[in-house]
């Protein structure tokens, strides 16, 4: 494929002039409306997607709740 023989078949309405673009125009809004958490590489190697991370965290929360209930249960005096 010779680059000289290529035609520009992009429709005129899709021809965007990037020189007029504003860098970071929606950055502030994006950061306020998203919940992005970056995992350290060693953790990311174990959890390959958000479902795996959420499952693990829910399990840890359930365990913490069970443990708290065990510790905070009133002891019966015999």
C-alpha cells in the first residue's frame, strides 16, 4: 500500500481541526464525577478487573463486620 495513492475518504463533518482544541477542557468535571482508584502494580497483577477487586473488598468488609460483632458481643457473667 503506497501512501501516495491513498485518498482522503473522511467526510467533511468529521474533519476536526485539533489546533483549536482545548486541552483538559473537561478534566475538572471528569475528576469530580468519577471514582478512579489506581492499584499498585503488585495488586493489579492479582486483580485483573473491577469485579475481582469489588468481590475481594466485599469479602473483607463482611469479615470485618463479623469480627467486630464477635468482639463487641456482651459477655454473659456466670
